[in-house]
């Protein structure tokens, strides 16, 4: 499976032999160039094929450029196509030789066969050599007026290519005006679509310098034009429909009647077999109704089913992209999807980044009625072979517990996790129980009974260990052996590598001391001594602080370290709602898949040269790097 | 807007490179891509959208062939992915299957196709029927023809009529001596059965596939006996929306040949045709496994191609599995495959055996999920029934055929 890295670089071993073969080809082509013998086309075709296949492998065959051009005088269309392909690939590096091709391409542009006219025009406009653009204007003009739509389709895109090679030539030849005429009048919808594509790009490019272009660009969003496109939308190809829908998103309707008209017109697009059309339509619907809260909710209901179908029907690649969009919607309006939670159940052989998205959605849609079932499902994943997912699902159970008011059943489940005797399950569950207790102190009795049975030796992960220690400190009055466990942990101070754990240990010992002074005194002394000698600045400072506090006044110290606590009502979310709104505005774009607004990954300013590659590392695990919306760490 | 498409073989070779705009994308992007694949493994290969340091990549993998497209601009992701899927579909249709050799042998055709399918990075014609008219597929008939006539061009002589017609998926001048239309209901059942044997999710995803060979421009209508059971439908562009809205009738002018007319979902099914009951008990370093398979609801039709697949947890050292019916294979990656095919009349198939666990492990902590495969011919398990198929103008000879098939989709039983 693992591909050898060298093959894709360049033709390393075959390069020398490739060179001699290229010279070989060169001489053979030269022989054929002038020949008019019957059957010469077939031998040419074999040679051309060889040239193209070398080109494909990555061998530089630009040296046969002259011979290829000489051989191009033929009526065989496949030969022509191969020649066009070759020329298109090498013209840019051989601008002088490219001049040689102009002649035969221009001749082909006048061929009887519309297909040859179109193909020749396409190659001519793909030459991409700046000093040859003068030869392009004439054929393009003719192509735009051609009576065959195939040629016009090619010519319109040709204009766009010309624009990118030489802006002034394109504008001076007045092509935008011709395109505009075609846009409004051509019978063929593909021509119209291509005009739209080309004009959008051209006017976008010109808008910064020219007031006219700005006006033209705004005119694309005028009511008559939008309606002209919308009324014909069914005639457009599916890709062109995406283009039109993308334009409609930017249109601002005058009143709500207009909004409903547009939505009625587009409703059946949601049942299109092409996922790109469905998503583009969904975007139009969502954006049109942003200001109408009730309708906006109905839109969610309406687009829900098509999206869910796309997830289950498409290839895994499609379903991932759709799932990312669904994820966005679920996060915005979980209640709309609350009845569909079964769609987000993970299948065994799904890749883990899909499972991760699904887990987040399951967490979001859980409500009073579905919680039990969802948690049951999540618990099955906890025994999953895929350990990261097992961890995620335990976290998901915890998150659901933190959302719900009725946590009775969930607490039981979490406590069961603690009894599963798998270290990573125990670790995750401990962290959760800690968070749960911060929100629902009333459960402390049940939880502590179970947590008390866990031997601290079995907990190795710093986060889990810190959680366990926090609970030992916080509930030391309920756990008979809390001081002794803390004491033994303190004795192993030097073996504890995580500063976080040591900080928690310090605080826990302090808390325990205030509740059960005689039993803890020894541990406290040892902990403070070890803390003062600690090389970690924070640990050292905190130990010093506690020490001085105790020296100053023990009651004050108790008030500082062990104040009465209020239950936490909401834990902080890591992604701000502003960012989420930005992503929503960019529905149906890459941002949704990355779960980041586009400015964060397309703007150069927002990413340093290195930051981007860091992101890539985290992409491997899932799509998002910053959403493990975990709880803010307790101090 | 896509800037470049690469077609890569499984060994990492660039089989084809199609630059779409003036701005050339360097091949080194493929090297970067493979470096990532090697370092991150298969989960990376399955991601459809990837950010590289210079480009955004779309990838799909079909039959070991990777289709990779690059862009530098924000664009609808589904557009890139859908397009690549179409390219893959069209190629496998043209070349009658996809593999490294067939693409290398026919790379000229692949170039020709890509040339028509996308221009300047924007998808153009992806309708297979139209492409077929512009570029002839490299089949035996055309090879024969080229040998006999000496004309070796595989190009259509004329431009397709459909590019100018308002029914873009069909040409106007199709003629058949025998007019035939076949309608197939193909359903896939997705189900999850949890540890306690409860059916937690059971859904059917179905497609109506039509294969039509009819002269001229036929107007077809297709109706169902019970359309209300379908939850969500999506249509081929040829289906008219109004008749479906008002009467739940499919009215359409079909493309020529085989195509997917519509797809639908049926939610919340109550039963599955077969049951698979795994039992795993473990104690003192060994583990007993026992799996029973049987028919739950007799649909009256033969269920065949039954398979049960499961992945043994990594803590299992060795497995000794036997079955009273069918063949059991344990692969080196600890994947087990039990192929039963048909359930015999006289006894229920059962697989049993022992698993030896890693030393030091008393009990099994992670349990495998069993993936079940089956196929039932002649019945659509959702209960969807075709009512009738009509033509507005019935040609002299018309043969109509209906078939149904249900097979398992993602059907898993957890233990």
C-alpha cells in the first residue's frame, strides 16, 4: 500500500533511458513529418502516444516541440487532440516555438467541423503566452459569433483565459460587452453559464479600478437579471445551477413575498441528485430567511431530510463533506434534529474523523426524551476497539450529563465506566465525574463511594490523576482514607512529572487539612516542603503562598483555599459565537469542513508561515483542532 | 474553481496530470500528498478535503486509484468532490472498470474526456450520454470497426445533438428495433443491533434504476402503489417536479441506457430478514465465541450471499474457529470472514471457537462488531411497490420489465 516516495518525484531511474528515447522519438517524428503515405496517421498516433505518455510520467519532452508541430498537419482528430494537449503543456516554456503552432491552430479554428473549431480555439486560448495574445483576438471574436453553441461555450471561457493572460487586450477588444450580450440573449444555457462565470471574474478583477465594472458587477445582482436566471434554472446543467445559486445567495430581496417566490421556485432543487446543487440551494434558503426567525426554523426542517439522505447515500467522501455541514446546522439548531439522533450513530467501519463529528452531534441533539437511548449508544462505543473514539464517547456522555437536568441515569453509567477497569476509560471517567460534581454537588455521595474504591496507582494520566486528587481534597470529609492517600501521593512527589498534578496535590492537601487537621498535618508538612523545593516555578510559588498564608492566619487561609463554592452552571465554550456565525455565513464552502472561517486559513495575515503546517498535524486526528470544547480547568 | 487534476496509482505514480488553468500546479504536491499518506496512514487517505501548505486538495479513492484535485480558492467542497466522483464514474463506465493498467492503456481517452468535462476549472459536461457521443468508448466493437474500416478515430463525427436540445441528457435520433424498458428497485438495508440484541436503527436506502432502450423521445410515467412510505427522495434531472408534488407520479423523458431515476429512504423499519446472535464469554485468558445465524422473517424469497465479518481485538493472540456450515477464514490482520451463502433447511448455521488472549489478560474488554452481508432477490424489503409504467406514445413493440433486489448496506451487530 505504501507508495515508494521516489516514483512520484521525477523519473529518477528512467531518466537516462528516457533521454535517449526522446532523441529517438525526435528522429522518428522528423521522418514522418513530411510524409503523405497512407497509414502515416497510425504511426504518428503511436509516436504521439509515446510522447504524451512520457509527458505524463514527468519526462521532459519539450525538445520535440518543433517536430510535433511539423507533424500536426493532419485531419485525424485524435492526433490533433494529442497535439493540442502537448502544445498546451509546453507552449509556456517555449514561447518562440509556440509561434509555430499559431498557424495551424488558427486554420483549425476555421474548420468545417464545429468540434475541431472548438478544440482548436480551446488550445489556442490555453497557450498562455503573453506575446501571442494578438493572434487570439480574431479567432475568439469569430468563436463568440459562431452558430454552433459548442464553439461559443469554448470561446467564452477563452475570453476569460485571455483576461488572465493580458487584461488590457481583453478589455480593449471589448470582450466583456460581447459576453454581456451573450449572457442576456444566448439560447444555450451553457453559454450563458460560462458568460456568467467569466463576467463575474472579469468584473471582480476590474471593479477596484473601474467604476463601470463596479456598476456592471452590481447589475448582475439586480432583480430582473436574477429572475431571468432563476426562471431558466432547470435548463442549466447541474454545475451551472450551482453557479447561479451562488449568485442568488448574494441577492437581497426587497420584501418577504419575494423571498417566498424565490424559495418556491427553488424548492425542487433540494431533490436534485447532485449534492453540490442541494447544498447550494440550502445555502440560499438559509440566507434568505436569516431575518425571519420562524421561517428560518422551517427551512431547517425542510433541508434536513435531503441532507440526511446525502449523508447516507453518497460515497464516503461526499458524506463527510455533507456531514460537516450538517454538523454546523446541528450545532446551531440542535432541537430541529432531536428526533433524528439515530442518524448520528456511528458505524463500526467509519473513519474516526466521521465518528468524531457524529459524537459531537449526538451530544448536541440529546434532549430529555432521547438522552437515555443516546447515552446507551455512547456506552457501547466505550468498549470500542478504537481507543480515541472510546475516549471521545465517554467525554460525550459527560457533556450530555452537563447539559441535562435529569442526570440520574447518566451518573450511574459514568460510575459503571469507573468499574470497567480499563485505564483509559477510568481516566476519562474520572475527569468527567469531577466536572459533574462541580455542577451537581448533590451527587457527591454516590460518586465518592465509587471513586473511593479506585486505587490511585491505577490512574496514570495527569488529567485523570489531577481530577482524582481534586476530588480527594474536595470531599475529604466523606472519604475515610483521603488523608492517607494524599499522604502516600505526597511521598512520591519526586516521581510525579506533571506540574498540574503537583499543583492539585498541594491544594488538595491544604483542603484536606482544614477538614481533618490531625490526620493531614504530616502530609501537609511534607507537601509544602516538597513544593518549596520544586523546580517548577508555579508549584514553588503556590507552595510558598500557602506556606505564608498559613503562617499569617489559619482562618484566613481556610477562607482562601476552601471557600464555600457555587455550583458551576455553564462551562465556557472554546469557539466564540462570532466565529460560529462567520462559518455559518460561509455555508457550502471549505470553511465548514475545516470548522474555521475562511479568513483564518486563506488570509496570509492570519497564518504565519509555520502555523499552517501545525494545523495540518492536527488535521490528521479530526478536522478541527480547537473544538474539543472541554471544560476550563479548575484552579 | 479547480486548478489541476491528478490521477494517481496505488503505488504513488502520477498516471495522469491535467492542468486546468494557466497557472500550473507543480507535481511536488503529489509528493507532499504521499508523504502525508505514509506518515498518517489510511485515515488520511479517507479524508476528502485536505489543506496542504500551498493548495486545498480534494481526493477520492476508487479501486485503488486516487483522484486528486487542487485549488487555491474558496469553493463549495461538494462541487469538487461531486465532480471527481463523476469523473471516476464516467471513466469506469468508459473503460469498463477502473484499474491502473486500463487507465495507462487509455490515457488518451482519459485526457479527451477530461477536456470535455471541465474547462478552465469549471465543470462542463458530465452527462455520460453526451460524452459518449463526443468520444467513443474504447470497446471491442469500435476496435473491430477501426480494424475493418481502417478509420481509427475514436471521435464522434458530428457534434452531439443533445448539446443544443432542451433535454440535455438525451439525443433526439435514437432508434431501436425492439423497445425495452427495465425498472429495478435496488435497496440497501442499514441496521444496528446493539449488545442486548435490540434493533436500534434500521433504515433502507433505495434506488430506482431504469434501463431504457426506446426509439425517439419517449414520455414515461411511473407510479407506486404506496409512495407515502418514502421519507425523502431525490431525482435525476429528467424527473418533472410538479406531477410528483401533486400526485406522486414520476414523469420523465429518460436518458438512453442505464441510469438512476431516483433514490429514497425508508426510515424506522421494525424487523430485519435475518438474525445474527453473537455470544462471547471470557475467563482466565481464553474466550469462547459462538455466533448463530438464522432467518427471522421469512420473506418467501431465498436469501443468499450471507456473510459475517468481524475484526478480532488486537489483544487476541490466536483464534480457533469452526462453523457447521460455510467457510471461515481468519486473515493475518485478525479480520474474520465467515461466508455462509444460503441457510440450509435442516440446521441453523453456527460458528464457534476459542480465542486465546494475550498473557496477563484475564478477560476480553473490547468486543468486536459483526458486519453482516446478505442479498435477497425479488423483493424490496421496504415494502415499496411499483404500480405501473406508462408511455404516452406506446411504440409497436414494447417490453417492460420489473425487478427488485435487497442487499445489506451497513448492517452491524455489536457484541
